[in-house]
């Protein structure tokens, strides 16, 4: 990606590196479940309080 004013490349992540080991963090599945539920609860709230309709019959974000 280049900056329009200079034409120089802009790094997309500034020196950040991700290291993957193939191992999972203990308890991460519980966190995933909690995040999924929070997203679903938020989507249901928006359906009811913003759009004035019952929650959608499908999972949030899908």
C-alpha cells in the first residue's frame, strides 16, 4: 500500500510479529464461548431496541 502524497510504501503492521506454536491457551475455549454469547446478546438487544423486532433466528455475524 502506498501513501498518495509520497508514493512510498506504508507498512501494514509496524514491527508487530505473531508467533504461533500450535498450542492453545488454557481456558481460551471458555473465553471464546463468552465472547460469542456477548456478541449474540448485543445483536439481540439491537434487534429489539433499535429495530423494534424480535431477535433474528440466526447467530450474530453469520
